[in-house]
């Protein structure tokens, strides 16, 4: 009963945090509000959350990484794949080595392997937190795509590095050659299992659907089980469950293209996954706040081992780690952009050096978030001999501090750097979109004509079918004509007015429907069905 109460309290805190962040007169990232609410819960209620590292890793990371891999824009990622790989792999490796040595030098009480583990968990960045911070000053699309791709890859690479660091801490030994071979197995099998399981499940699902129809609930449930199945299967063969979840998400995109589900299934599935993403990210930050009071007490005792007893040394350590991460990121981004410009100039392309504010913004955008916290909370509670894992509470506290400080710094500095920043013009995709709309409309007209002919042959009454099909085909022909001619300013203005009038009509329909329902002139089922239709119409016109 206590576990159920804890879960409900955490979910309630996530809901309240969203409302509080919108109510505040100044812009505060929602993760910071969630951390504050978690701290209030930790100080005011008798319930305590005892986190099992393995269970925490299983419950939170696979679905979040799977969803990131599923939804990341693949084409945009491929355009900047070299930059993404440089930032995601090279920067993570440099961060783990450089920051690991720096943390061990700064805090001798923390063993080197634990310092490397802490460096590994603070290397991944969180694009969701960046989006929340830059909501009032939108991040340029290309920059956001690079951040998303980098986040996806460095989540995986950082957590794989964490795995090796923890293994070194548990065994007390580390072999570079053995680690390299082990990495090939861990990464290769993880990626293979994630992709293979996703393809097998989607093919089996499509086979069942073709023969016995599609059930929306089971389709959604299958999509929820795939990341957990990939993770558990990979871990069973001692491969990377993290990479398996990422690979499953990326594969899901391509599997869905060839094996489309029903429209109602896709809409409901997207809603379910949006809710899961919101809940899991929120619960992680609330848990961070809830754990802070206890972690702070243990961290103060641990830091005393290094010769310091004053609490402010903890703040010094956090600021030093954040400064080191920012410096490494700035130097790597600067060097990466310079090399990219040099390569393109050698090919004869005219490339201008980027504004220094762009490099600074990319550096500040390295906000740590849910993956960092989830990773550090998976540190084992004890070594193989049963003794407590060294400096575990200190590592968790420092990681939490890095998350909070990076959120605060980015929430203040990122909007300032992005305001008025001139970015190279993004290539328009309007022509590609128009061509796709024309092609689909032409396919629809051909299909309607074939259906008209078939019905006329089977049932006669060709005039009835011609009239009904003609009404629909006229709509498609108007769409094709408008797209091929290209909209004029007057047409755009008229389209905006038509959209506004349609929204006015939908609003009036909704009010009338509400009145009918309140007066009991219609039943609840009819009201629900018509409300759903109005919701879809409003979403279409607003989109």
C-alpha cells in the first residue's frame, strides 16, 4: 500500500509542477520546479523511496531512449552526421577521461573508477530540458536537430562508459584491450538485438493483422513492450540493453513505414507515449528532489574524508565540474566547427566562420537532465565483497548539483545568446511537401475512378456513383491546382480567413453540443463521438 501511495504522490507532483511552472510570473524550467517539489515531499512526508539501481534502470531508461530513437528526425540527422558523431562520441570520450581525472584530483576521497563513472553520467545532455528553457527564444531547427542527434548517441555512449567504469570499481581491475573487445560485443550485440527484435515483432504483428484484423489496445501494448524486451534480452547475453533500446527505437521508424497501423491506433499510441514521456521525465526530477536531503547528509560525511568539513565545499565541487564540462564542450565545438569549415573550403565551398555566440550557445545547451540522473542512481549499493560502494552518495549529489546548476545557467544565458542570433537560412521543404500532396491527391483520384467503375459494373446506376465520386475528386483537383499554381498573397490571406472562420464554427459547434449534453437532449455516447470529431477538426485547422 505504501508503494502505491508513493507512486500516486510522485505522479501528483508531476502534474502540479506543470501548472506551477505556467503560473509563475517569470520563466522557470519545469525540471527545476519538479526538483523543488520533490525536495518538499522529501522533507514533509514520512514516505521514503528506496531506489533499487537495477529496477530504476529497467523502468526509466529503455522507454525514454526508445522514444528518442523513434521520434528523432532521421533525414535531418544524416545531414549533420559528422558533426553529431564528433560531438556524441569524441566529446563523450574526452569528457569521461578529462573530467574523470579532474574529479579524482579535486576529490581524492573518490576513487578513480568512481570518478570516471561520475564523468560518464554527466556527459549525456538532455534536449527536452533545452527545449523547455528556450521556449520563449526558439532554438534554430538545425541546431536543435544536432542537439537531438548528439543527445541520442551520447546517452548510449555515456551509459556504456558508465558500465565499464562501474565494472572497474567492482573488480578493482581494468584492461584497455579487454575493454575494447568487450565494447565491440556489448555495442554490436546490443544494436543487433534491438533492431532484430523490433523487425521480428512488427512483422509478426503485421501478419496477425492481415489475417484477423487489428486491435488498437494490443498494438499500443506491443509498442510499450518492445523497449523492455530489447533491453532484457540484450542484458541476458551481457550486451548493452541501452544500445538495444536505442536501436529498437530507430528501427521502429523504418518498420512502421512499411507496416502501417490504422489511423486511430497511431493517434492513440502517440498520446500514450506522450503521457509516458511526460510522466517518466517528471518522476525522475521529482525523485531527484526527494532524494536530495538524505544524499546531502551522506555527501557531507564523505567530503570530510578529503580534509574538508564545510558544506560550501560541495558547491565548489559542483561549480568546478560544471565549469570543466562547459570548457571542454566549448573547445570541442569550436575545434569541430573549424575542421568542418576547413574540409568544406578544401572542396571549394564558400563557408563563413560561425558567430561566436553560436559556439557559446551550443556549449550552454549542454544541459544535463533525466538520463544523467537515471544513470547515476544506477550505481551499485555495494561492492562484490559486500562493502558499501565508495563515494556513491557524493557522486549522486554532485550529479544532481550539475543538473540543477546547468539548468539555471542555461535558463539565464541561452535566451540571451539566441536572441537575435542570425543563422544561415534553412532550406525550405515546402516544394517537397507540395510535391507529396500532389502525388497523393493524384493517387486518390485514380483510386476513386477505379472504384466508380467497379461499382457501376457490379450494380449499375453509374450516374449515382459518378456524382458521388465527382464531388470527392473535385476537392482533390482543387488541391492539385492550388499547389501547382503556387499560393499568392491574396490566396494565403484567404486561406487564413477560411481557417479562422472554420475555427469559429468549430467553437460554436462545441458550445451547442455542450448545451445539448447538459440539457440531456443527447446521450453521453453521442456527445463523446461528436466531441472527438470536433477535436480532430480543430487540431487539423490549427495545424
